[in-house]
C-alpha cells in the first residue's frame, strides 16, 4: 500500500512541476534513473562494427538501430525480427559489445551514464572468467544496449575489467 502511495505522490510531483515528458540530457547532471536496458546478454549473432568503434555504438535513428538489431538476432529465430521502436527525437541508444568470446563467463555492463560539462561519460565494466573458473565451452557474444535521453554532447567510454575469482 505504501508503495502505491509513493508512486501516486511521485506522479503528482511530475504533474505539478510541469514535466513535458521530453527527455534531454543536456540539462541533466545525474541521469542514473534515465538508463534503460534494451538488451543485455551473451547469446546472439556476431555484430560487425568498424574496428575504430572498439565495440561501441551510439545510435540516433531508428534505421541504424533496426540494422544493428537484425544483425544481433540473425539466424537465432523469428522472435526478434523487429527492433523495439525508440523515440529518437527524445532518446538515443548506446551499446557496448565484447565480440566473440570462447566460453561462458564473459560479460559486459553499462553501469552508469553521467553528464559532464562537455561530454557524456559511459562507465562500462567487463567481467572475465579467472583461470580456476569452470565455464561452458560455447561461443558467446556479450553485449549491453541502453536507451538514454538524447544529447548533443560527445560520448566517452570508460572501462573497468574484473577477473572472476572462482577458487
């Protein structure tokens, strides 16, 4: 009951503040609540990105997003033929891909997207299996794709790598 009351109060707050429903990161200093995962996992098809992208994508239109989505799901069934519709007038898509990995135990995650003065900082963590980890011998393609409020700021990716200790 308390949960519903809090949701109601938050809703009233948004209405009272005149929120137009538009999202734009140029005026947001903390966007932790604005990060929405579209896809995260390890299975799928290889995504061919230009080598200079380092496995990073920034997408600002539905056509490019649909192309990426099709590439990710090619050959793994018909459930994923259509990419989710994104309102690119208010949002953009940011994604990171590890590429082909030789086993399970690898993952990648966008932990935070924070607006700085001149840029947008995307904080990414990579996890790799340690030498004592028992993993499945299967090809994986770890990725994480998020939807965030649109911005004109440059986007910078910052990585941390963690090695799983399975002892």
